[in-house]
């Protein structure tokens, strides 16, 4: 696991939150197919669009999922900001 992801997860007090954030970061990296340091806003937006999409259709609960999607993206934004702050990745333009 990447150092920045490990540090980010270590800051979370709840084991449940750590597990969710770990899975979210793994899904983002799998979706983007590039290292964390290369992920852009477009990658995050593309990833967010896939979260409520299942088998080519939007899930019926997409409105409820939108809160979850926002939480996932907010958490990943914190990960990226922490990684930049610790100089583990370079900020993108």
C-alpha cells in the first residue's frame, strides 16, 4: 500500500472508516489505472460517475447514493491533499 494511503488511513479513528477508505482508494487506483501521484480532477470525476452505475444503468437508489458518492470523493480529496502536503506527490495544474 502506498505510504500516503497508509498515513491517511492511520489518521482515521474507526476501523470501519479505515476499511471503507482503503477500499475506496483501491477502487480509485484500479479505475484510473495510474499511480496516485498522476491522478487528476478528471480521473476523480470519471470515478465518481461510475459509483452509481451498475451493469450499464444508474441504480434506482442513485439519489441516496449521491450522498455516499460525495463522501467517497471528499475522502479521496483529503487523501490527495495530505499526499501533496507531505510532498509525497506533486500538485497538478
